[in-house]
């Protein structure tokens, strides 16, 4: 069997990868998408073609012989983007680590090196496969050389042989350079013969065979104009052909030994992949000869099945004063779950698995361990453990470390914090994922259905991974000055969120059902009105049918088209709102349908039958700014713009008649943070004197006395104030206020003229973000912003807005988290019955006992307003009510 060599056009492939993949960056802001795409392609080529030899050719920055001969060669090409340029040395380092031969030499292009290597390999009787995105390489095709051209998808290749080139272009590979000589190549700035296109050039080559023979026989060209063009540009045609010809005799040393495909340096490759955060490639390496899987020796794990063993284990844990835990439970609902088993590891290497059903009588012993603050506990997503134990009356204390929270602080924009992925990233080792054990989606089973030995092994793996990760992550947190935020805010907050989830929020099921019926009535009425206006019945939820009605039947102007037809998204509908009354009805219909499906039916589905409450999950590792999010359901997104949306809050009520709901809302917290960070005298004065900041802004921007500001001016100033916080553009502000971009820009300019400290802060935030690669909040929370270095205007603009906004929004998140801790701790310290049950944006909801109203109001106000000392006062507005709706 003939041996193969893969010859890769390095510049072509990395360029294709860069533009074919979305921007990927490491947490340090290093762009990696082009390298990732290149390596992915490389693995695919290895798999599909199994070559025995390989080489990658690169261009150099130095001018080539073509530039010397023709100064305008490639003159029209854009400069390589910085985001791509910084990836070239990374790719070359990676190729060296993978022991892949690479070529580059001053004075010649990668094409010339490829051409020279192709001829060398043909002499050595190797089958050559040239991988490139540049069709100039088609001239190299032969019986021994195939050209693989990259298509739209990164791993799709179009294979060219001499026969397929003739079929596709009607010329032979050797004639391909004649074709370029005649028609030119705008991408390389090769002139060709003016006025001769591809069809004409092919026709001429079919007639004469080559440019040289054509020149010798120009009299045979019947078209007089074409003949004149050729005869007037003979030298240019020959010169263009020379420029397009790939050299095959570059003076470069070659040997089969050097070209041989070797195994990569596994250790160094893993190190580079970890540095580049290529998690999928790290995972791929587990199949290599040297296993990197986490070692699990089942003989080291003691299975606990009786009271005596539990007591012995408890003594060992108490002596160690530290343990790593993983608890397995059934089900999804926080109040319905049961413990299946508990894995515990201590520092001396002793590992335990408790089969919970068999040691149920030992709860007192377990309680003594888990509630002992002097025994430190570490885990991954340890809120899960807290909630599972809570069901059995055990309060987990002494939580010392959570690997998911630690990685979140180090990499706040990471998309996944699964333990197996983190373990791969930071230690380069592989372990099972939870998904491999219990599946996902409809096929998901429970831990009760898992073979016990598998569960024992996985539990030990998780505890071991946490133990090993803790050593690395603790150092990283210390180095980046995140240790205080981790230990004093994020770790204590886990317990607060767990208690909020466990307590839940009571819902009036009957009222929710009534609201659903009311919504159904409104939806049916709107459907009827839409049908009347359309003059026929149709499926309003069908984009195609709705598009036909609006743009074909009613003849409304089509704003936007997609591959499948007319777009009817909200942006399109809003632009058409004044064109026909049906549009307003459709928008209203969609709003009500979403309300019904998401916030009526959706809430009914998650009400716990026993507690009559909704137990939402509160997440610490989702948002890049540090804000808490909620899911199942998302109580932070209940709409309040529509009256019916606001009425949904009426169904959220206290547990019983002994309680009311207290809503404590920070007043303009982000603007106060902005005043603190920017130290702008005007903003600070407004808050220090407790003036209305929006009226103050309106007075300054519109140049009218404070007491003569109109409600419209105040409303516009409010949009400017909050828009500035989010780095709003003139376009965005114009959209919000319904004014021109010019007017919006004038508002922004006036704002920055009056609040120069804010403008100075914004500029400084962007500059520091560029310099450091990240921005910070008042508690030193970091967010990395690689987009700031992008050469793409839109991406860079997003980065600039993020740099301006993150310190404000992130600091507001810091404040609300500290406030939650203080309120929670004080309610516990005083042994009060009132409980913190919800956090939404800048507000806290406390279920307040009727006998504790005044005391709790004082606690909440004091602890929230004193959470973090700013240079302007924090202000909290407090309202009571019998429902969430009543507190507003």
C-alpha cells in the first residue's frame, strides 16, 4: 500500500478557522478560535486519511521574490487581524509539541514550499494530499497528488484530481496557471489581460493549449477586439502567468525521516491544551497510550453498613477535622428528594461509602459530624449536599470549600462548571461525568437505578477530584486576590441560598388557575379580532402563515426576509405598528400567550404538592457579573410591564395568616455605585442631599431649573441615566426614547459635559480593561474581557460597554450578596421566625411574622444600608403586603 503525506497550507487553514468559528478566548483573554479550528481539522485529517508523513507550510512576513518582481503583488489584501496574528505563534508551538514538521523560509510563500515538497514526495513515490483553501494549488495535482480544498464547513474537504479539475474548470492542472495568467487574480492583485474573464480564458486555452502557443498564433483569434487586447498585453499575460506559477525547486532541506508523523509529547501537549482551555481535546487524549484517568482503587473504599462502622468512621473524621463529601439523592424537587448514598474522603486517604438505607438508625452520629463546625467540609456544588441533608433535619456547617464556586470566581464566563470538566482543565486527568452514569433528558435515571459499585467508585472519584482541585484552586484564588470574596461572601452565601430554596414561596393555586382562565379569555378575544382584521382564519403561531397574511394579503411592507420567508419577529412588528391595527393585536396576543405558557402553566407545574410552594433554584455560577440567577422557575423574570403580568405577583403569598411579605428594594443602587466609583461631584451631591437624581440630571442636561423639570424631561433623563450605566449608544437611546440619533447623541454629550467624572470613569474603565485584560468590582470580583482587543468594531464596542458596566453591575451584585448574608445572619442570631425567601435583582423578600414586624423592618433596613460603605449613602425602600403584588 502506497504511503501518504499530508501537506497543509498553514496560513490558509488558520485563516479559514479564524473566520469560520466564533471568537473563543481563554480566561486570560487569549484568542484561540483559529488554533482550535486548525487542531480540530488536523484530528479529522488523521482520522480520515491516516497519513504516515505530515508537514505544515507557513508564509513569512518578509517580502517574497514575487514582491520584488511586482511591488503591487497582493497589495489590496487587508492586514491580518490582531486576534488572528497572536494565534500564529501559539499554533506553531502546538505543532512543535505534536512533533509535526513545519516549513517556512524568507523570500518564498507557503505555496512554493508546498510545491517543492510535492515534487520531492512524488520522486519518493508517496501519495501527496495537499490541504488548502487556495485554489492556486490545483496546478500541483497529478496522478500522485490530490488537492483537498476546504469548503464552508471547517472539516469538509473537496477533493480534486487531474480529472475532476478538467471536469470542473475545463482545463488541466498545468493549464491552471495559464488560466490565471489570462484572467488575472484580484485576490493576489495579479493583473492578467484586461477584459478577459474566466469563460474567454478557458475558450482560448481550449483553442491554443497555453499562453505561449496563443501568443505565437494570435492571428487565429477571430474576435478582433479580443485579439487586440491580447496583442496589447502579451508581456502582462506572460508576467501574470509567472506570478501565478508555484515554484517547485525552493532550496530547502527535506528528508522522509523529518517528515515522518511522530507521536506528540503527551505531557507538553496536555499542558498546552490546558493553557488554551481546549477541554474537548483534553478529553480526547484519554484514549492515548498513557492513561490520564483518575485512579480509583476500590480496595481503599470502606462500605459502611452498620452503626459500629459509622461510629468508627465518625471518630476518624473528627481526628482529621476535614473531609470531602458527595451525597447522592433521588428526584429533582428539593423537598421530595431522598438520600441514596454518601461518599466521604479524609486527608489521610481513607474513603467511605455509606449506604443510606442500611444506616438510617445512625442519623444522630451523622448529625454530629455534619453539624460540627470544627470539622471542615469541601465539595463540588455543595448546596446539593446542604439541601439533601436538610430534609433529614441535619444542618451542614463548616463548609470550607466549593470547587464550582472557586472556578466561577476564576473563570466567570465559563459555560460549564461540571466537576469532570474542571478536573480535566486544571489537572489534565479524566474522570466519569455524572451524565455517563444517569444519562440526561428523557433517558435520565436516578442514582437508585445505578449499580452500587459504580456509585461507590464515582463518589470516591468526585471526593478525590475535589481534594486535588482544592490545592490548586486555593492558590489561584490567593494569587488573584479573590480569597476574601470567596471565603467571606460566596461560601457563606451557599447556605443562605439553600435555605431560601428549601423554604420556598407559597403560591395561591386557585388564584393562579383563575388568572389562567382570564388569560385564556383574553387570548380567545384577540384571536377573534385578528381573524376579523385579516378576513380569514389562520395559524397565528405560524411565521409563514402570519407572513402571508401581513405581507401578501394586507400588503404591508416587508421589513426583513429569512431563508424560509418573511420575518415576523418583535422588531419587525414594532416597526409596522403604525401601519395597521392588526399589528398591535398580534403583539398583545404573543405577550398573553407567553404569560399563559410560561408564568401560569409553568408555575402550576412546579408547585410542590406537600408544601404548596414553589422551590426555585438559586444559582451562584451563571452570570458573568456576579448576580444571582434563579431557575425552575425563574422568579426574577416575571413580567411587570403588563398589568396581567403584574397580577401574577398576587398569587405569591405568605405561608399562612401569621405572616406578611416584606419587600426591601435598594433605591437606584447602580447609580449610587456609579457615583461612588466615578466620584463625580454632581452625582454625589444628588445622593448626599437625597435629591431626585433623574430630576437633577434633567435639570443639567436640559438646562432648566430643578423645580421646572417636566415629567417628560425627567423620563428622558432617567433613560439617559440608566442607559449610561449600560454603555448605551446613540442608536439605543434613540430607540428607547423614540427620537433621532442626533438628538440622542446630544443628550449623551450634554450628560457627559455635566457629569465629567462619569465620562472620566468610563474612559478609565476601558483603558484598564485593555491593559489588564479584565475589570474588577468593589470586592475585587473579576471579569475578563478579551473583546476589548478585537479589531472588529462591533465586538470591540461590546467589550467597551462591558468594561464600563461590569464594575457597576458587579458591585451592585456584591452589595446585595453582602446584604443577604447580614440580614440572614441577624434573623438567625435573634432566633426570629421571619425568613429571607427571595432575592430579585436589587430587592429582598422576607416572609415576616406579624409579631416581628417592627424589629425585622429595622434589621432589614440597617443591614442592607450598611452592607458596604460607599461614599454616598445606600437607601432602601421597604413595603409590606399580603402578597408580593401588594408590596409594590
